[in-house]
């Protein structure tokens, strides 16, 4: 029997709210590019925004997925060090211009011409994917393929968001899914107090938070035991911005870590007064990838994952949309 042709799960029609199987895109490799056999790909809330049309894609069909763990099967011209069999990760930032003010100052996450995996180019809900060697990141050996996948966005964006809260002795996390459960462990390892806020009634997420050692877990309508020095919003709910500010101490910062959020309602100036800040975190830099993977290599993270076969990608998206995933959803693509 002939081997089945490689396939991918793609958004074929705008507004379809679901993916359909297509023949796996297999473009010829350009200079500096690698082809990976995808082993696992994390399912991120950003994928949901793309599938549900909150983030528009210019090209269809489009294969989502930007938490790719794969092994090199083909090396394009001009690659420097990668060789077949190497295990590499592919994050959200797929490439940037390399020439603009942001790229030349280590802030390629803000490049106006940046290209993003699974949004502006095809991603990892597939059996094969293409990555630029310079944009890939080595994966610590102490994580399996499905464990490593959520590190590539949930972990990395959480890492970058936490770096925006230097010196914050207590940190509130609004939304305790894939990113929250990873950044909580980083913050705890750094000796910070961690307060986890979940959707009302999400006992599973609160139980996960407590099992990881957070100092308090409750739902987002509750007040933390003490005012926080900083907060990170992973939930795409603008109404949580004034809520988080009200529970933040003078001088504290609220970081919005999602790419899409509902509108932030107006709130009294006194909620912002006393040098409180609201800021966003956008994308990631290559340095973030290297720094976080180096940290994760020496600080073993506990991964809570629910694994779905690639063909069941729609079930994974449905479960994420409905808040039924505890921790991170991951597709097994091998
Ligand atoms: Zn640039
Ligand atoms: Zn993501």
C-alpha cells in the first residue's frame, strides 16, 4: 500500500470557524531555510483568533500553528549549522526585515515587516513545515516533543511579559491556561508571590494553580489577598484591565499579553493614578527564545497538556474556545 500523502489542517474559507484537511504545503526551500518533519504543535489562543476571523489572513488556505517542534529533514542552501535529525522549535516570529530601527536595536518583535508563523506564512498544524534557520530555536533535551511545544509561545510570551515586571514581588495572572501555568512556575522560581485568577467556576484551573504552588487562586471577580505589584492578562477580556489595575499597588504595571482583546471599558483616572501603568507585550524576539529555552533547560517546568492527534485539530480548538482545556492543548503530528 502506498504511503498516504502528507497533509495539513488549514483554514480554507474566511469565517469558517474550523479547519479542513489539505495536502501539506511543500514549498521549495529558499536560502537559509529548513524543512522540518513536525512532531508536535501547540494550540494557542491566537490560532483561535485566526480561525474565528478576529485576526484576518490575507492568503487562504492558511495552516495555523506557531508552537512547532520538529526534526530537520531537508537543509536549504546557505544554512550554517542545522543538519538532518536536529530537533528544533519554531515560534510565532517567523522573520523580520533586519534593517529597520526596531530590527537593528534588538526589537525585531516590533518590526513593521515582521512575518508570523501560522498567520502570514503556513504553520505547524501539518506534517511538514518550513522555518528559517536563524528564526528557529533549539529545544532543551529534557522535554518531550508534546511537552516542548507549549514552551514556544505560551512559555515564551509569558517569559517576555514577566520581564516587563522587574522587581514585582507579587504578580497576578489573569487567565490560567497554557501561558499562565508556565509563567507561574517561572515567577515562583524567582521567589515572587503568585496569585492566579481564572474564569468564574473554573475549578480545574484553580486546582492546577494550587498544585503548582501559587499563593492564592480564585476567580477574576475576586480580590487578591493583598495588592499586587504587577499583573499579566492572558485572558482576552478588556474589562479585566481596570479590574487588575484596581488590585495593583502604586507603581505597579498591568501587562496585556494577548494579540487580541475586547475593548477596554473607560475607568476613573484614580484607578491609574499613583504611577500605575498599562502596557502591552507584542510577539517575541530571537533573544527571548534563546533566554527562555536556556532557563527551561536548567529549571524543569511541569507541563499540563492535553494531546490531540493532528486530524482532531478542530476538537482541540473547540475545547480551547469553550475553556475545557486544563493547561495547554497540543497536537501530535507524527
Ligand atoms: Zn525590521
Ligand atoms: Zn501563541
